[in-house]
C-alpha cells in the first residue's frame, strides 16, 4: 500500500477521480496538473456526471493514463487482507458505502446511494484497521471488518438518478458538477437508475 503524498479534497461529486489522482501521485509524486488529464479521460470512459459506479470504468481511466490497474476480488476479511498484502507495493483504491463505515448492514440500493471512493494507504500491524485517504479531505482509520462490509454491501445495488436530481439539482455543487462533466439534470433523470458494480473488488494501481 502506497502512502498518499497529498490530500486532494474533491470539488464536486467526483470522489473517484480525486482518488485516482491521489493514487497515481503516491506512485509518481505530487502533480497539481494531473486532475485535468484524469477528468478528460473520465469524459470518455464514464458518462455519470463524474461519478464512477463500476469498477471497470476506473480501471479503464487508469490504463488510459499509462498506469497499471487490476481489480482484485475479495469476499470476506481474510481474502481482503490477503489481497492487500499481495499488492503491498501498489496504490489501493476502494469503493464503499459511506454510511456503512460504522458497521451497519445495508440493503444494496441504500448502500449505492452513499457509494464513495477513497485510497486505502495504511494497514495496521495486526490487520485490524485500514487508513483511508478520503477525498472529503481527511484521513480516517476504519476497522477492516467495517470497510469489507461497506464494500460488499455495494453488490447488486442501483443508484437512483431521479432521487439524486430531485434532491440536488438546485444546489451550486450540482450545477458545478454538470458544467465539469457536461451531463445535465434532464439527461440524468432519463436514466432513472444505474446499476453499480463495485462490491467485492479493490483496485491495485501500479
């Protein structure tokens, strides 16, 4: 696991893109211009207003940046820890249900409504806690059991765009997001829902 060199607080609903930024920087060094290139690639490989709801979208973006990216499968705590230790020299991206970090179990659609990306950049010696570089702007230690559950809860979920647009369309953040990623409220509403494919994987970046 590679330590994040600089926290990159997201400026819209683009936690996945800012997590990619931090992950690549952990391998290559700080680069303030890198996010512009990542955003250009995101417009090619994702049409979800900067959001990344499928693990293979984030893999495609990273590959297009000239870096290696592998989706590492896990199904429980043991397979998760084995995967992290196997990829100890790689940057690790992981999606999870943000509201599941306290250990609560969630239905897939509820989990998908709070899907979030971070960089996992530290593991304690016993394997009980993982440190997340969260593009909300902070580092947070979470229990291994909780991050595994919060990720696995994202299996087979759906993100409901109608609900999202109804709640956020009038906010400055939503308007900034749609300017960045050329995806407007009407386009998003016509999708109704978007199936997520994030649970059971982390992304090892090399």
